[in-house]
C-alpha cells in the first residue's frame, strides 16, 4: 500500500480558505457593518458556506447547509461554531449587502497583487494594457432586465451583465461592475480610472466618442474596432513601412464628430488601421488615438484582448453559474462575487505551484479532495510521482522474482 507523506492537519478546504486573513476579514465586517441585518448567520459563516457551495458545485440551499453540517468536525480550523439552517442561510443571502463581498474581493486582490503579477514579464508595454469586456449570465426568471423580445408565452427570463477590467499580465479581474443585461456596455467606460500612457483594449460595443475625447486630452490611450456604420472624414494617409505584413492595407488619420455634454458639435482626430483577415476573409478596422506606434503593433495590441475571453471561459467552465441560491438580485450578486473570489484563490494557488497544471485540472482535482487531510501543494505535485515510483519498484520486484 502506498505510504502517504502528504498528510496535513487541516482539510484542503480549510487550507484554501486559510489564504484569507481572518482578522482583516473581521475588521472589514466591523467597518462595513456587515452583520447589521444578519445576527444569526455571521459574515464569516455566510462566506465559508458560499465558498463551499462554489467549490463543491452545489445547486441548492439544502445541499449547501446539510453538506457543510456533515463536515462540521473538519471545519474547526475555520472557526465555524455554527452552520446555518436553510432558512437562515437564505435570509443572509437576501439581507447582507452584496457590496461587502465586493470589498472582500478588492482586499484579496490588493493583498496578493504581487503574486498575481508575472514577475518574469519584461514587456513594459504589456504592463500598461488594461482589457475591458463584459459577459452576460442568464437568469431563471425576470429578476434583472434582459435584452431581446419578450417570448410568445410571456415567460421572460432575466440576465445580469458582469463588466470587467483586467491587467494584461495579471489575468484576474481588477475592476468589476454589475448591471442588468439590457444596459449598454459603454456606460462602464466612465468607471475606469486609467492613468496617462495606459492603454485600454475593448471591442466595438463600447463606442463612446465623448469618453475617447477625454482620454485623448489626458494622454490615456485605447485600441478598439470601428463600427461598420461609423461616420468619419478621411484626413490623411499615414505611411505603412515596407516590412509591415501585407494584411495591413490602410493606415489613416480620420476625424469623427460628436456632441459634448452641452450638446455642442465637436470633432476628434483619431487613427484608423485597416487589416485583412485571410482566414475569415473579412476586413477589420481598428480605431485608436495612438499616433506614434507602428501599424502592425496596433493589431498586435488588439489581439491581447483575447485574454479576457479566456477568463470568461475559465469562470463559466469551472464554476458554472446555472443555479442560484436565491431569487433576488442581492443573492445573485453575492454568488457571483464568491465565484470570483474562488477563481482568485485558485489563481493564487496555481501561481505558487512548481508544477505546471491547467486551471480546470486544478479545480477538478481540488473538488475531489476538498475534505481530505493532505497538504494541497504536495497532493498535486508529489502524489502521482510517489505512486509511479512505488508502482515501478513493485513491477521491478515481480520481474526479478520471475527472472530468478
């Protein structure tokens, strides 16, 4: 039998939650008055139950409360002296302000920012890139307004839009904002606190010429796509270097008219770079206020936007948000915040592993061993090696026996 040398005094779940500084958490509870309307189910108990729900992929309130109660003796290290019943847990989801969990995420992100950053990244331009996009999560009933026409049966469903900004070399959300699915994406741009010489990347759903003008005046840059129906005036052609790929067919200075906050007509000088995608046989027009960068670099910058699509795919594949524990807006936002916190915690774990492992394998493997008493890093990095070593030794002994 394989001897286990990866034993730990705490289950894997406790080790993951242990990444959160509990005194700092309790201080945040006091400053935010998070227990004001939820006396029976404290913020820490509520938070631990929600993380259990996310990491164990639970789909109902009863599954969470009965499941975590069954592991009660294994959660002493978390300081859980009380596991809430279903009705109390449901009340906490509807009464405790979802903004508190947003503060928890913000504190965790700032605390582990140095770990999340890629220390081997020497590309200073990449560190200045901030990718912006949103993903829509469908809801089971008309809680938040969704886009599209009302179905013929009259049973419309709602949707919540998660607006996100991440730094290109951190790969986790830095700024998050929730709206109903019917809200236009461009409203999120005004919430970005970008500094001079930083570069925002986003798709053409974020068209907002007034915001583009503000950024240009502040020397903050952006790269996006020009809408097909955009009206602009061609000013001049910019020189395309001879060593530039043939896919780049135009590089122009253009002017676009817009109305300022007082309703007066204004014009903004921007750059239009036209790229031909041979694989899809289509024309792509990039729009930017960066005037001193090589033509092909504009297209290369926009390709970095794909990182945020991979983030959304990672979230939806590993923490499927199909079943919610409450039928109100507050409960839905709490569950999404806790999903983002779980994603952040697993990203921190992945950064500290010596062995390269895909994110989905890490989450799946952890879920299988959530309450086993093994050191998580050793469980991932050493168990398979120990088993193969033991197996090869046993095979060698059998071979030697038969040879003798």
